[in-house]
C-alpha cells in the first residue's frame, strides 16, 4: 500500500468497520516498517485508533 498517509487510510477503514482486523494491523505494521518514521497525520490517526480501542468502540479481531 504505497502513497501518502496510507496508515491514516488503514485507520479510517478500522474506524469504519469498528474492528482492527489482522489484515489492517499487518498493513499498519508494514507501512511503519517501510517508511521508518511516522508523520503527524498518521500519528494522530493512530492516537485516535488507540483511544477508540481503549473506549471499547473498536474491537480487536484475533488471528485465526
């Protein structure tokens, strides 16, 4: 998944479906590894995702 703010796009998908799936989690990790850094937009998106998970509004889907 190449492109600007691809982490934000993955976070938006998780927020939309209200689940952090293994595919989304792997995509985020791959982008972090590929980029080697995180910009402000993606950082804020990840902060929002973590806050929503802490509040119980986003469900973590286990690997099967």
